[in-house]
C-alpha cells in the first residue's frame, strides 16, 4: 500500500517546520544560557517534536496534543518566541487536520 503525494508532502512540511523551529530555539538559547530559559525552551521543543511525531506516525490525537501544548506555551508564557510559535503551531495544526481527514475518509 503506497503513500500518496499529498500525505508525503504533509509529513515533509511538518518535519521541516519542526527542524526549523528547533534551530530557532537553539539560536535563541545560545547567547544567554540560563536554566529557566532552558526549561521554557524544552517545553516548546518537546511539544513540537510530539506534534511532528503524531503527524509522521499518522496519529492525529498525538499531533493535536502537541499543537495544543505549543499553543498553551506560546500564549501562556510571554517570550520573544511568540512570533515563531504561532505560525509553527498553525502549520502543524493544518498537517494534523490533513492526517485526521485522511483517516476519516479511509
């Protein structure tokens, strides 16, 4: 059973978005390393990786939980990363919807 191109594109975009977001976290963490900043960035990084895992493994509930954690962290914790967290959450949410729609139609 082969994968269709739309699904491969969705998984690729989700993976690329995750890699770019983790690179942005790394760049913001490097100049002024503190343990508090590391804890906040770990929450962001973990939630993005959780969402990408759910998308790649085609588990929409896992992907949606990662997106919700990212949104709660991005809205609840005032950081400079808000400009990056909300678009990342939007892309991962859209990818989760595509995966959920595919499972629903199967």
